[in-house]
C-alpha cells in the first residue's frame, strides 16, 4: 500500500446473501477490507452496502439482521474491525447502483472530505471495479484518484462484461438519482423479456 494512496474510508459492496448467510463472494469482500486494515491502513469509516438482491426475483424481504450489509458488519466485528474504524451498514440496496445511491442518500460519506488526496476505498472484486468506478462518478462525483480500488480474491463471471457495457450505454447522459433508478429498472425489464 503506497503511503500517498491510503483510503480515508472504505465502501464494501455486497456480492450476495443466501438463506445460509453470506455468499463466498461477499465473505471475500469482507476479508479484503479486514486485510487492508491489517496491512496498516486506518480508515475513519467502513461502510458495508447490500440488502437483498434476490428481491428482483420475487424473494421475500429478509429480517433486518439477515440482510447482506448487516451480516457483513457482524463478520467484520467478529474480526475486530470495529476497534479501528466506525462501522456502518446500508441494507436496502438490490443493485450496485442502489448501493451508491443509498450510501449517498443516507449521508454515510458525509464529512470525509473525499478527493484525490483523501480517496474512498472501494472494496469489491477486480472484475466489478470498472462498473463501480463508472457509477461512482455519476452518483458520488468521485473519479480517477478519488477512488482507490481494493480488490477481493475471486474470478470474473463472463456476464460482467455485458453488464458493464450495458451500464455505460444505458446510463449515458443520466446523473439524477431518480432518473438513474428509472433507467436501471427499464434495463432490467428489457433483460427479463429477453430483448
């Protein structure tokens, strides 16, 4: 970790939850945040974001303590991460876009003075980082050196390349949070119809 590139806060994005708990992908992201701090970084705040992505498939809403971000916070506490940083959770999201929109709306990044000298560390898989960077630019206004990718271990699913391309095309010219959500819902509806 380069001394000039230490994240002032971490945003850990979820990667799924099952009835048995966090998916291996979500656990890998929690582990990456823990490892980042263990390597000497001392972020002020670690924000976990994830609700229940399965809501899009009609799955019932889980109890609040069983949503993805709450489970990730519990795993981080078990590892002692709460002794070095303030932990918080955003538990309503069903997508990467919603992760960023809800974190911003809930004020979870307020007061951090984020920018190139004080980057936000984004903890996710390397294959997910390009899409997160694109959406963080639209939603949070953070681009380039204002974001520091902290990749979790794991391989890339082939569908991510299509999702990334669809995001760039589908969100072209859109910045307003409500418009972004409308556009995302339209894209999901088209995918479900097989268009």
